[in-house]
């Protein structure tokens, strides 16, 4: 009976160890995902060593509101084309926002 008790105790501690390791691993994955969500690779070194946010500040200078948003979206999808999602998907998104920007500039309304 004592061997059975030792086996149970050993298994219990092995399970506790695995649970701790699993929690540590999940935390590491969560930490990596948080970093990627803030500064993912497709936003780094976009052009001439500048990052996405630096370029957006330059591109949107003088633009405001809806125009700034739509213009920024067009630029974003063209800038990262082929670096995040499928190229055609990125181009279609850029095209959709460009159509919306043209509509807004023409009529003052968004599609």
C-alpha cells in the first residue's frame, strides 16, 4: 500500500510541476503577443529606417478628422502590403478606403 501512496504522491507533484510550467509558458506567450500587438514586425523599418507611426505623423500633417483617418488607412494598407496579410487582401482594403476617401472628398459623406 505504501508503494501505491508514494506513486500517488509522486504523480500529484509531477502534475503540480507540469501545471506550474504550463502557466509559466502561457505567460511567456501572452507577454510575446502583447509586445507584438504594440509593435509588430510589419510596422518596423517600413521605409528608410522609419517605423509606421513616424511615417503616419509625417503623412497626416495638416489633415484632420475623417479625411485623416481614411488617408491613414489607405497608406497603412499600401505600406504593409505583403508583410502582414495576403497582398491582394491588403490591396483590396486600401482600395476600399481610397474609394471612401474619394467619396468623402467629393460629397462630404462616407460610403
